[in-house]
C-alpha cells in the first residue's frame, strides 16, 4: 500500500520584529525574516478623527496617519536605496508622496494607495527590473507597533487635558458665579488643524433620541439626502454623525419587528390605511358613496454609499391623483438592509401578503363603511421573477404574471 504524504503545517512563529529605543532615538530597524527596513522618523504624525480617518487597503487595514514623514532604507550593496515618505490629508483624503534620488530631488505622489505609489517609485529606481514589487505599508512604515502605540497615547491625552481644563474652569467658575453654579457640557479645540471635542456629563438617552428624531424629521421633510447630510456633518462637528444610521425610521406603535431578519421592519398596511383614509375623505379624494380604493404596491432598492443596500416596498392610493407623484404620499410597509433574495423576501413579504389577501376578500371597515380594494403591482422584472418565479420554457409570454 503506497504511503500517503501529509503536508505539515508551518508552525514556525513569525520572524517579524522591531528593534528600537524610540522615542529616545528616531531610528527603527524592522525585519520580517526576508527583508529588513531601516527607518528614521522625521515626523510621527497623528491619527485623524473619524469619519476622516482612512485605512490602508489589505488584510490588516492599518490606520493612515496625518502629518507623517519617515525615511526608509532597504536593500543591500548596489541595490540599497533610501526614500523619504510623506502622508498628509488634503481635502480630508490622504495623499501619498515619496521623494527619492539625489537629495530627494524627485518625487512621486498619488491619492490611490500606498502600494501604488511605492511600486511607481520602485520602477523609477530599478527601471530594468519591471517585475519587482514592494509593500507600500512597509515602505511607509505605518505598520510599526511602536509608532501606533505612541499615537494612541496622544489620542488619550485629550481626555486628561479635558479633565485638567474642567478642574481649572470649575475653580474660576466658583469664584465668578458661586459654588456648583457652572455645568460644563462641551469643550472644542484644535491641534495642527485636527479638531477635538470633549463632552462632559452623563448621556441622556431620551434627550439624545428626541434630538435624533428631530434631525431625521428635518432631513426627511426638506428632502436632504443622506450623503448631503454627511457632508454637512463632516464640516460641522456639532451635527450628529453615524447615530442616524441606527435610528428606527418607523413609528414604534405600528411597527412589527420581523425577527428572522436582523435589519428588517414591517409596518401594517391596515394601520396605515386606517390612519390616512379619514383624511382623504375630508379632503374630498375618497367618496363614501363609491367606497373603492385603487391601491398600488411598489418596490424599489438602492445603494446607500458603497456598503449598504436598501430594499423597500411601498403603497400608494391612486385615487389621490394630485399627489401620486409626491414621495410623501408613498407609504413604506416593508424595509430591510439586504439584497434582493427569495429567502429574505419570502419572510419580509409574508405579513404584507396576508394583509392584502384580507383586504381583497373582506375589505376594510372604517366608521361603518366597508372599503373595497383594487390592487396594482409595480416593480421591475427581477422582483417579479423572484416573487412569482420564471415562466415555463413552453410559455407564450415573457411576463411572469401572464
């Protein structure tokens, strides 16, 4: 019987290490077992505050500092080279620059990635070896643990600074206004064009939630896009940032959480109709002598930024001809943060289908009047195919409904 060779796992620990006495000296030696880099720190830099802070592409997502400068030397004998690397945020985006040559008289810069600018310089330094590549992370040295720890320590200093500032202000406040008369809420300051904001006191969840609802209401009623609001929030630090993404957009009194979908919500179509039909009667849109409602069910999906995809199902009353094209008169019933998949739609659409079936067969009784419904379904072909399935190969029509 032939022997079976079993591949052995490489159990050798990582050989990467940093040799330095930083910050006593500005020199750092880094080796990964294959190549060594000699660094001279010219400017340590700071990490910007989110959402400006950017990350390097790759497995480890290293943070990219601002106001950063380092000289890197690598290679042996005739292949030994030294470059000077810079990292600066221009218009809130990192710019990667490398200076090389005699007295660093030449430079290459890019806003694409660390590796892109590093390999561009490598081709300049070794034009005859076009296949050689180098790690942009290692060339810029943003992976160095000693520097990351030093920057992290600097980020913790604002809290200490804030506490000392608070103590001094309390002393002055007691002299001017009396004891226990001054309550500190917030202090803002900047260091090297980097903004810091310190909030004092405990967080009032109810007050914060009310503020968030007011912001969402203002954004919604004035047709401010989420991207537009984020631009404003990045300029004005007092505006709320990521908290808006987690705000429940539905009225909790008429919302049922679909347990199987983590980020999905369903709002009862019956409850919405019970609320808006009396208003439409008063406005003369609906006639109690002709109690028929033409109800349109629509579906749409769109990307929010580059990461989140929204899928929603809305309904609108076609009897209201003057307002049918206005978004305020299309009411969301199903909403979730996922892609269009049959398994998800089956769960999310189930309560809506049950309600529509009851409305079709039994109608809706409001103030003693039975309202009957005619349904209209509006969506693209993909959604129809997911919900209704494909036609058989011998079918006469392309439309899944036919």
